[in-house]
């Protein structure tokens, strides 16, 4: 088998084609031989191999003769002075101020239900009626007993007056007068008992009309008309929840409680916002109402309660919400985008862009964060330019090209002649086959 050889210029030596080519001088970075190999030509249509080929070698970056890399494109923002709120976040649950299960206080048949499920009712509004006829009968009996006892009492008073007159004439014994006086007192006691029985009968009759004990929204009806209800029923007729106003119970770490209590003792109003589950929309704005008196040992947190007017009904009982409580506002502090802060082995730092368009790592100490910004308590000054995007390709001292925003990457447009070229290539391959 014949071994083909590649011949180059006089400054280069010839080596077998199976041997790796090497330049004869250290300064040479590429070379070629006589016959360059054409692209996009099928193998079966290539000219006969004459023992010559093309080979171009590009020197690796960092080696002698390598091209220099360009600056790294980044997005930067200037640190500025501004205001930032000290926000304490928490997870909470909407809780009605009052939840009342409406029950019957007397036994009887439920005749009418006068509310609609889901309706807002006011305190004292009639909700249901129980058959009042048995209690009307009891009231009539108590009133009749009172009339009877009053008549007996009046007759006993008359007899006592007669006995006293006869005793004054020494016609009867003193014992008979004392006995009649005791009878009068018995009838007086009976009249008092009859009066209390009448009051009780009227009260039982009033209980047949069931009214709303609080303002709020009624839930689903638990008993239908026609059923016998009893005072001992555990389920009741309906549940009313007071939603205007409504409370939100949330927890905060025990280390944050002293700052909250200090603000509460000062008498200042602490605003508390309720946000939806994804923290994209604010549901309601209210104020902090109270704090619990003990720490939960299992979680190390303390419960706080905020109150909201909830006029639009955005908060619903047992609804999960994210709570943002504003404790204070810091003014004239250095503010940068949160995306500029990086974490390394030495702690938090940012990439600071210098006047010579090179970056350096600058350690920083952070304060409270709000939305997409964070306060810097140490490490930066107003006007310092920090990298907010593209820092994954940076190293200290790297050259950068600052852009105002991340460039939009668009897919390359397909060349008009590409499809035609492909078609010709396919036809050529088809003809060659």
C-alpha cells in the first residue's frame, strides 16, 4: 500500500498524511497544501485523491498568536439614595371576629325559615319561627292561676281585717288572728310565683321567634322547616360569621416581637396589608389589633391579630393570606436592585463597575428589602455602578461592556437561498445514487 505524503512550502517539511502535521517554526499558526477540499460536494463526485489536502489550525486562546477576547456584556444600575420600608412578612389566616351557631332555645316544630343561604343579616333580624301554640297555652294557664291567687289573697285580707276587729272586742282568740295573717302571706307568695310563671311563659313564647344575635353572613341551612328542633341539638339551625370587620391571625418570629411591642406601646398605628397566595394582588389594608401573650414553643413564633374593614368582602373565613406589616421607614439610605447581590465564600458582595470598565468585587452589608430593591448599610455610595445581570461570566478585573438592558435574543432568520441550495444538493445526491 502506497503512503501518500503532503508537501508544503520550503519552510515546512513533508510528513506522511497519516502523521499529525506540525509547523517547522514556532511562529507559524496555520498552513495548507495544494488542493483545497471543496465543501458541499458529495464524496462520489470528488476528484481523484492526489495525496494532497487542506488543514487549517487555529491557535487556542491564551497561546502565542491567539486573538484577544472582547469585553463581557452586562447590565448595570447605579446605587441611589431613597426610602425603603421595614416590612415584616408572615403567613396568616382570615378569621371572623365572631362565629355564632344559631340554635333553638325551646323544643318544637320549625315552621318557617326566613333567611336565604349566604345572606348578610343584621343583629335582631328574624331568622326562623317555631310553632308558638304550646307556649301560648302555657302563658294562658299562668295568667289564669295568677287571677285565682289574687282573688284568694284579696279575700284573705278582708278576713284578716275582720278578725282584728273581733280580737279588739275580745271576741276571738289571738291565735285565730295570727293564723289568718299567715294565710295572707301564703297567698302573697303564690301571687309572686304566678307572676314569675307568666314571665317565664312569655319568655318561652318569645324564644319561638329566632333572631340573629350578631351582624354577619349566614351559611348553609342545617335544618329544614317541618323538623322538630330541640334546645339540646348540637348542630343548630345555621352558622353566622361576622365578616365586617374581619381579623387575620398570623405569626412572626419571637425575635421580632420586641420591635412590634415597642411600636404598639408608643400608641402608633401599625399598618398591615393582606396579599393573595401568590403575593401579586393586595386584598385588604388594615391595622394591627393585638398580640398573643405567649410564644409557641413548637415553632418559636408569636401570634398577632390584624383587623380589616373588609367592606368589599375580599377576605373570607379560613382564607390563607400573606401578611406584610410595616414597622418603620428608612430614609436617605443606599438602595440597589436585589439582583445585584451575590453570595460567596466571604459573604455577600456585588460587582462594582469602575471608570476603566472593569469590575471588582465589593463586600456589602444589607438592610431591609422591599419589592425588587434592598438597602445597603455599608460598602457602597450613591452613584456606584453595580452589575445586575450577566455576572455569571464575570471575574474580578474582567473588562465589561455596560448596557442599559439585557439584549433581546432573536432566532437567526433563515436564508432565502438555503432551501434552494438544499434542493440542489438533494438532486445531486439523487443523480449520483
